[in-house]
C-alpha cells in the first residue's frame, strides 16, 4: 500500500498537520516510519478516514488543466478485469467512480490508497433542485 507523509495526508483530509498527528496519537490513524525516518500513514487508511472527516481538498501544486471540475482524492477501491476496470476515489466528502481500461490502471500505478485527481469534462450536466425540477 502507498504511504503518505503526515503533511500529504493532511492535505487530502483537508485538515492541518497537527490534526493528523493528534489522530495518530489517538489511534484514529496508524503511523509507521519510512526509510528516511519520517512518520508516514497508510494511504488507504487515510482514504477511509476521509470518508468520515474530510473537507474537499484543493488541487496539488503544479497541476494545470482546462477541466474545471476536478476532484482530488485517494483510491478506495479497484475492480480490475481483463480489459476494463472500475476505480473508486474518495475526494473529501465526495465519492467518485470511474470506468477505465485495465491498461490505464496499470500505467498509472493505481492501487488502494494512491493519490489521484478525477477530471471531469462533460457536455451534459444535470442540475436538480429540492422540488424535483431538473434541466
């Protein structure tokens, strides 16, 4: 499983580094030490905590795109068959599911706990209101 540094986990969870450290101290997240002696947490575990505690994270530095609808998150589930795959991301409070080729999953190195950005560019978007009307 991928491991995240405390500051990176905080970014994906939408909280401060200190909050993640307190969660580690309280046992909400388990931490280990990487080869460089830094404290790290399991990416998949962070994704599970994100479902319950996170706010929507901002985009990582250095990423630019024409897509306006981008969701930064962590892979929570993968179902890979022969040709196609289903990838589930937890993007703050939002769950995003994408169907893509199994080859793309391998090329991107996706696994549970991996950081990823879902970019959505669509010509068809449904907008609904509380009274059930939609466009």
